[in-house]
C-alpha cells in the first residue's frame, strides 16, 4: 500500500519535472550547440544516387521546444512569410501545411531554404535573420504540417485555421508517407 | 538600530513628489484626482481618530466598574448623545465622499479635449505597447508631418493630448501617475485616454499590467515642455536621419544596412525600414535605452548591442555576434543620430 503510494507519487513528480523542459528558454549567447557561424549545410536536397547528408542534431533541440516554436511563429508574422505562404495555406508561395516539400522537410533543409533562398522567388534571409531565428522559424514551419512533438505544438492558432489545433487531433497520415516517407525528394 | 524607522519615514515622504508620483500632479486629470484623494484622506482620518478616541475612553471607563448607579445613568445619557452625533457624522461624511466622487468624475469627463471645452486642437498620438517597449506615433493627415519614435513621449504644456492605446501581443497598461490614471492596452482593440499637461518636467511612465519577463523594464520617458521647445523638438523629429560623417560612422552605417540591424529597425532617409524593433531615426536624442532600462550613453549602447540579452533577458533583440571593431563603429553611428 505504502510502496504503491510512493511509486505513484514518484511517477507523478517525474512527469511534472519532465514538463519543465517543454519550454526551456535560451535567450542569450550562441545558438544551441553552435560550433561555427553559418554552419548550415548548403544544398541538402537528396540527389539521385548520393548518400543523404547526416541530419543536423540541432534540429531536434529546436523543434522539441515550445518557446522556440513560439518565437518562430512570431518571426513568421513579423518577417512577412505570410505575404507569400499565407498562414501556411500557400499563396504565391507554396503551402507549408501539407507536408509536401520541394526542397526537403528536415530542419536543416528548411533552414537552408530560408538562409539561401530557392528558385522562383524565395529570397535569402541570411543577412536579415540570425541563425537561431532561422532555426526557430523552421521549427514553426514543421509544426504546421504536424511534424513536431505534440506536447510542444501550440494549442491555439493566432489566425483562422481550417483544422483543429495539432494538440487536439491525431495526425492523419499524408499520402506517400506509408514507408517512412519520401521526405527530401523533389517531386 | 534606530535608523530603520527614520529611513522608512524618509522613503515614505520621498514618495510624495517626484517623476513618478500621483501625489505630484502635472496634469489636469491627476490634479482633480488628488483633490478627491485629499477629501477622502481627511474625512477618513477624522473618522479613524474618533473611533480610536471612543475606544480609549471606553477602555479607561471600564476600569471604574465600582461607580455609583447615578453616575452610570449619567454616562449612558452622554453615550447615547455621542452615538447620535456619530450616526449624523457617518451619513454626512459618506454623502460628501459620494458627491465629491461624482463631481470629480463629471469634471474629468468635461476636461476631455473631445468635448470642445478646450479651444486647442488636441495632439493625436498612437501608442502601441509590445513586449517590452512602447511605439509612439504622432498622427497627422499629412504623412510628411508624422513622427515615429519609441519609448519617449514629448508633450507641450497646456495642449490636450488624445492617445490611442493599442497592443500587438499581450495586455499592457499605460500609466503616467503625474498626468492621469491607468488605461489598459488590449490586443485586438483600442482604448483612448486624454491628457492635459499643466507643468513642464520630466516624468516616467511604467507599464502597469504584468506583461511577461521584462515587465519591470518597460518604462516610457515623458517630457513635458513649453510650446516653443516642443515645436523645436517636433521640427527636429520630422527631419530624416543625419548622414554619417566620419570614417567610423560610415563603417557603422554600412554594417547597419548590410546586416540584421536593418531588417528590424528603421532609420528614416536610409534603406533601413524594418518595423519589428524601435525606430532609430533620432536615437541619440532619447534619454534611455531599452525602454528606460539604461541611460543612453555610448558605453551602455555598445554593451546592449554586444549582448542584448545581458541586461534585459528575454527581450526580442537576438544575439548578433558583432565583431568588436564593428561594434564601436555601430556605436559611433547610432550616437550620431541626434
């Protein structure tokens, strides 16, 4: 009886403690695990026959943190990403909420798209944003298509949304995803 | 050990006047409220003194339980007369307080510049609260006469001011104790407040609604000056920014325009037109950095740019890793923007 109670309360305490990490902030200093400036890999699109580049471990740290997602969402508005991509639905720029990626949907690939721009209109933000801000925006972009941990994603959208928030719905598999996904392949 | 009470008393008295005090009015609204405060204070003080006096008398009387019967009835007669007086005092006192509140409220409503009682056209300002600074925009139908600045509010004496309060993120609250009461800034809607400054001076406004990590470092410098000085400030503020002069200033200008600075900050007359951070067109003429966080000196400025998160952690200016020589150049350029 007593040991059960102890075990139960210990588990509860551990659960509570794990919640502390959800929005741990890093507001100063170098970007997370930063080693050198502009260490973003340039073309990280898979080209037929080549081996995929190893994914940057920083991506996981950024997309697993509610604070960074939140900052990314703020910057997405402030730097007028909505001007072309609308609120993820796409306008003169491609939609970002459909989990289909022209230049790769991994964190470092999205950061590369933001930093260096892409053909047909995506401008380079390398001298407009800091690297940490690009990682934050990339994490938010991934959250639009349900690619971030559910406990991290915002439970509330600032704009009108056609679907319930990520934390309320089970993620629907999107076509082409059955075998682990074809992310990174340009259609 | 005798000093603490003295210190506390000195501090309490020191709080009565100063650049952030409702007891030192510099505007019509705060003056009216101070009168009402005085009325409440003196009536409540009288009531308090009477209660304490009755209590003291009762305690002294209680010791004389062996008093004669005749003496007791005499005392009862006095007590009942006093009680009747007490009831009259409460009724009259409450009536005075209610009427005082009512007429002060009516007066404040009439003092509003929009009702046309004042013969001057009000100055219209849009004040936007954001985490954790204030964007100040002087509105004018003529776009070339508009002024955009941050964290400073210049007002002339004797001219009504109409401020439209907005917020872009969370609820903030605008409060210049020396001028008027508080008014909230609520995202998604606007509130209005009217001010009518009567005395020149330098005052301080502080966000009065908890708005996040750096709520305490969200202050606004309010400068009230004679009309001539205000017109001079206005003429100066409408001008585009000064061109960089020396080699160091030019290097700072180049770095500002080519790097992240210009993506968030605007400087009129240059290619920098970011709207995310405070406008820097006449940065050097402002009294403080970081919404009242530090005095505006070159040393503080360069410390801020070197590590924006060092003094005001959590603010939205990111760490930029500016090389040391460029840091000094930026400092020289920004300090030249008077």
